[in-house]
C-alpha cells in the first residue's frame, strides 16, 4: 500500500486534493472511512490537540491502523494544529503519518526556529512522516461564527506572501505549507465565507515549492475549492461542517426517539448526516463525477 507521501505525489499529478476530516470519537472515524472506501479514494483523519486529549493519541493511532489493515484502505492520521515539540513527539511515537506544527500565531523568526526543530526531530525518527508548517493566523476553533475571528488574516495585506512562504519553506524543509489565503477556521450559519484569494494561493504555491494545505474548508464554495486545487492545494481540511451535521443528526434523533437510551441507536442519524458531508466533499476534491 502507498504511504501518504506517495499519495500526495499522485494527487499532484492528478491535480486533485485529499480530504482531511477531524474526529473526536469512533463513530465519526468509521463514518468517514466508510465513505472513502465507497468512493475508493484516500482520506486523512485529523485530531487536534483537544481532540487527541478526548479520544487519546495512541487510541486514535490504533484505530486508524486497524481500519487500514482490515480494509486495505489508504487512510492516514494527522496530528493537526500541534503547538509544541512535546506533543509532536507524542504523536510520532504513537504512529501518526503526518504532523502539523502550528506556529501561525508566532512571530516569523520564532515560527521558523520551532518549525525547523520539529522537522529535524521528525526526520530523525522516520523519513515517511509528512511535516506541515503554518504561516499566518486564520482563527482557531471549528465553530459556527457570527463574525470573522479576531486577529485572523483576511485583508490582502495580512495574507501569506510569496516571499515569506519561500523563505519559510526553504529554511524549515517542511513537506507541506498551510498559508492564510482568505480562509478562516469555522463557518457562518447562513452565509458563505469570504472568497479565497486564488492568485495569492497560486503565487504562494510557486514560491514555496511544496504542496499547500487549505485549512478552514467549511463554508467555502465548491467553485473556490476547485480553483484552489488548480492553484496547488493538495489537502483540504473540513471540520465545522461535520460537527454541525453531527449536532443536527443528534437533535433529530433525540426528538424522534425520546425513549431510546442505546447510544449506538441514537447516533445513527448523526452519522448519516456526517456521511453526506464527507461524500460530497470527497467527490468534489477528487473530481469524481
Ligand atoms: O484543521 C482543521 C480545519 O482547518 C477545519 O476547518 O472547521 O473551518 O472546516 P473548518
Ligand atoms: Zn485547521
């Protein structure tokens, strides 16, 4: 079976993106894995520091490994938004396939220094593990928002520049770069998100010379996703849309079955709602018709 590095190279050749979905419990993981198998596409599961605290770092790695082996499935695990070398080490020791060191909020020189340290550590443990770095702050938290998160880079002058992307990627030797190109974490309840800056995305990709990861995918339009893929995005993160679908499904379920107490019977509709999101996103990102 191919490793994540090979799957990424293939995505680049095919000009498609791999879907990355965050989980915090087993039902979500199984639902995502099932849809990816149905569509026969690779998929990345993400757990942030908070999600890892809940599901447990080693348990998440064991679950993904089990799915991979049982179904011969290209399913990978990413330590999403990790803020310290210690937490990166935990994920690497547990067997994660990829790590994101998130220094997006740090001053450039500090982000450079810490990301470099992470890359050196990860390479010393394995050549297969993919390391992602982050440039620019896009808000934190996959939540339903009323306004753009405070401090998030959204104005053209605040977005990641090709110059800083080139310096950052070259000096750190990261495999993947997560830039701020008009994307934000979270989404609005009833309005689309601001459009992505596609020209900037393309310029950053060319300057960085590594594939890009688009964070904060929830709420962006299909058209923007396709343009971003054409501009060099190879992984797209979706979390808020899944969480919102889970909640909607759970509420429906609790209302329809007021007497039911078996979690697995109550969770069915929540998982079905999430599967619809995953199905549509994976179809689009992989350009399946
Ligand atoms: O790392 C997680 C993602 O970037 C998710 O962002 O909640 O806006 O989909 P989202
Ligand atoms: Zn993210």
